[in-house]
């Protein structure tokens, strides 16, 4: 009976979202790219779909049924240490759940920083996040989205990318002829990497993105707790205290939000470790329920 109920729930969740569409993130030349062979690789490790060596970014669209749509959208950045994208448990699974709640969801397959494919590794993923926001906001009417209700969500290194978009939106790094805002209206950060501060993370935590000889000024620029302002978007953060990625990442970002009087909510769990997606098996409390309640309290689930 339990298996039947689980199967039925999965069917309901899948049917709540219309057939997904995979879009190229760029319709012309990919900015900040070098001519290089496409070595992208997809494999399943421990039941998790992992995509590595991404040089051609895409955006996968999950739209709710028209009658269920509430006009809110979320762009999802999977984690993977800037080495891979954990595409299922930190991407497509989340998108389907959001679509079932009336939220248009977009899974960003962003480029992996690699000198072989990029002229400047530090800005490649951020360019993709900015382009994703331009694409979603620019097609808001087509996808039945309120352009003032578009959030960014990220897991682990994807949380760093999401918080980078949320704190570095004034400098546009991609073509934007329509002057579309790339600033998210809200952020959801799940066990996020936030800072290059060696008092929080091991030295070199941002090396894959910035290079292993990055000047301190660049490390500070991408330490996103240092870039929060009163204009930063309202933010939901969750992490586990026993996470191998220091829980202080979440705390220092939350403290910066509070200092700048930015609406914020922080949920910390005693156990769970890292990389569990929506399912922290150590507790009956589901952080995604807390997140949806926060979204509802802020009016983003209302039609």
C-alpha cells in the first residue's frame, strides 16, 4: 500500500507540471567562451544524476497547469562545488514540486568554471544566472509570470551562485539590449557556500571558481556576505549544523541580512549533513514545507 501511495503521489506531482522544455540559454555566441570540444558528461552516482564539464548552458522549463499558476517563478541552481551540477535532487525534483504548487520553475544548467572553455572562470556561472533571469523575466507574459515575483534558488555552490546574483546584479555581464533587471525578487539558499573567509571555510573554497591564485580583493568580492545591502532581496536560508560545509556560511549571510534590515528567515537543523536536496532523512520536519510557508507569508503563493 505504501508503494502504491508513493507512486500515486509521484504521478500527481508529475502531472501538475506541464511537459518541460529545454531551452538553450544563449541563442548566439556564448559570452566569455573559448572554442572547445563539448566534453559534457552525465552519470548517476549514488542515485543522483550528476552532469560534469558543462560548457553549453541550458534552462529547463517546468510550468504549472494554467489553472494552478500563481504568477511566481523560481530559477534553480543545482549544487556541485562548481565541479558538477547535481541535476536531479537539487534541480528537477525541486522544479516539479514547485510547479505542483503553482510556481513556474526553471532549472539552470550552468557552465562549470574551466580555463579550457572560458576566458574568465570567475564570471562564467554568474553570466549564466544573469542570462537566465533575463530570459525568464523577458518571457514573463508568455509563461504567465509576474515579472516582479521571480526568485533565485541555489544548493551548496549553487547557493553561492544564487547569492552572487542577488548581490551582484548592478553590473550586467551579458548582452541585455532590453535593459531587463537581473535582480531576483527573493532568494532561497539551501546549505549554501557563501564566503571565501578562511575563518569560515577552508582556504581555497572558491578556487574552482576564482582560480587558486585569486587576489584577496577578488575573493572578498565573491564573499557574498560582504556584498549585502538594504536593497538585497528577502531571503530564506536552511542548513544542518553538522554539515561538512560550515554552517557559519548560512549564519554570516543571515547576520548581514539582519544588519541591513533585509527580511530573512533562517532554519537550522541539528543533523542532516550535506547534499540531501529536499529530503533531510534525520528529521520529520521538512525544510521545503518551511520554505513554502515563508513564500506564502510573503504573498508569493497567492494568485
